[in-house]
C-alpha cells in the first residue's frame, strides 16, 4: 500500500539544512508537500502583522526557498489565510497522513500551533513538531531553583550547563515530491513587494535574502569581519558586524549552524578567543530575548518592570516624526534613522543611541519606537525587538538603568571618531571638519558657511537641549520611583 504524503509546514525556518522537521519528513520516505501560509494576524490574539520591511524580505526568502525545493522536484505551495483553515485543508486535499513543522516563538504563534495540531489530529493526521528556531527550547534554561534566570549573565551560565549542542543536520540529499498536480497558490512573493510607491530600492541594494546568501554572509564574516569583532562591533563605520540578523529572523540559517561554524573557526585558530566569545554572547542575547518572551508573553506591549506603568511618557507627534525622519539635529541619531529608512537595518551601537534618545531625551513611550522599528527593520523579531527596546528604556529585564542616558555627541565622538558613518548617511554635513561633525551647532558661522550648511534650513537645529533633556528624564524617573 503506497504511503500517504507528508506536509512540511514552513514558517520562520526558510531553509533546507539543519531543519529537523524537513529531515523527519525526508526520512519518512513519504511524498512531500511543502507549504507556507501567510497568516491573518487579525484573528489571533498575540499574532502580529509583518512590517513593510519584513514583508519585503519574506517575498525574497520565499522565492529563494522555492528555487531550492525545485531542485528536488518539490513545489512550494503558498496560501493566505488563517493557519487553522489552510493547513488542515491542504492536508485533506493532499491526502496527507503526516504534518511536520518546527517550533516558533510568541504566545499567538504557539496558540495557533496547538489549535492546528488538534484539528489535524481530529481528521486523523499525525503531527510532529521539532525545535529549530533557538539553541535551547524555552523552559530548559533555568536556575538551580528551576526558574528562568533574570539576568543575561546568569542565563548564559545556565545555558552552558546544558552541555554541548548537537551538530547541525545536513540538508536532505533526496526529497520525494508528490507527483500529482494539485493545489493552487493564492498568494505570490510578488504580492509582498511594495508597488506604488516602490520604496524598497535601498533594501534590494543592501540585501540578498535566502539560505545560500545566509551561508555566504556567514562565511564572509567568519573569515574577515570576526577578527577584531569585540572592539570593532561598536564602530558603525567599520565592517566588524555579521549582518546575519535578518537571515536568523527568517530561519534561513539556524543559530546552531552559526555557533557550530564559530567553534570550528576558533578550534582552527582563525578566531581570536575574545572576538569569538563576544560573538557567541550576541547569539545568546537573542536566545535570552526569546526565553523572556516565553516566560512573559505580555512583554511585547507591557513594561516588564511594572513600576514604569506610571511613568509620565510625553506625546509629541512632531518630535516623534523628526526622530523617524532623521531630523533631530543630532548627527549620530539622524544617521542611524536614515540608515534604517534606506537599508532596513541599523548598526547595533546606533540602535541603542537612537532608542535612548527617543525614550529619554524626548520622553516618548518605548512602544512608539518599537512600532517604528517593527515596520522598518528587515530583522524585526517578535522577541528581540521589544526586549531590546525595553532594555534601553530601562523598563525590561536586566535592563540598562533608566539614569543611563546616552549623550549622542559623546557617543558619536567615541564610536564614529572620523565622522565616517555620519558623512555617509547625513551627507549635508560631509563638509564639516571632524572636530564638529557631531555638533554642527558649535562649528561657528564661518565653518558652517564653508560647508554649505544653514542650520535650521539645510540641517535642523537640535530639537532638544541635551542637558535639559537629561535633567527632565531624571526628574521623571525620580517621580516614578
């Protein structure tokens, strides 16, 4: 009797290698149906609509995955709608006896997975699900008392106590396609592209989505950018950054693949210990965010430190808009916000500075910044985005204290000492000498004129005075305490 097909339901794992669910489907020997569902978030509490930048990336990632699957004769079926309807329907239409998928993060996504599993089992279909999005499953990294560590340092120690990770799974050598012609796509990757207007030109120039591109980027970083990473990662004008975050966000590469490759380079003597350890810590910081989300699903829109529920956030739409557009009058902040708008990404050091500026200089609610990042970042992630915003704002777990208020001028002078980054993204300031590139208001009339700058016209005056803003933020914090 011929075997019934298996459905592999792709989600945030758009790759073939180190894919436990796909490996299980291949090993079963069953004919394979590959499915992606563009879910309707309005029908599930806790499920978020993708932002514009992540939608663009998803379109490219699905094209790349489709090409990879087609080399095995497998077509990727694309459906739009609630997963609780689409997945059981596809399983019925294909006559599938098995549905497999990898786990994902977020209370809404996990609720969907439980409901879909129950519906599939009710119609007589077996369901298997696997880890794959993280290094360790949420709930496994605990203190000796059995609870989630509340600090990152303790979390990393507890994670390492679990012992070495198993090596990544290779991509299946052979996939058996379902030969019958059936199933019609009701969404196309082209539907996820912006049209009128098409604002994605900068994204296309900066990124190539897909599993092959992710592997290439990892190799380039480990062979070139890793050496000097510990210090160089804070310099936005340097190339000591991995730029793997959007590939991780969509599962085009797994954290286990990256860590395994890192260990290989370190063992071969190609990765200095301090640089390798710092990069490993960044992978575990991502891990910490997802484990926090599992323990505190409300963290996407509620303060983890509830005392901040009474914090006197300001509402100033014109200031929020100036921040969004990179027109605050502080060059490092403006360079970061313009890099974000142009490329869908921002250097990590600058992310901290711009988030601090919004939540502390302008006293705007961190949720307003998180929403903007959610829409404009190609790596916007349901766990990392709110966790990092809460960390900077001082409202999160193991957060930077609220009274740590970045001075954007000093941050620029320290981490962009030659003004390389500012000159790239705020070109109207490129004629200023290095000594004043981060504080153009101090340049004097002669140097401003020589550089072709008219403050308030060609480049804005600072929208807030740093000393006044710092004092105002500390006063608000004291009142909350």
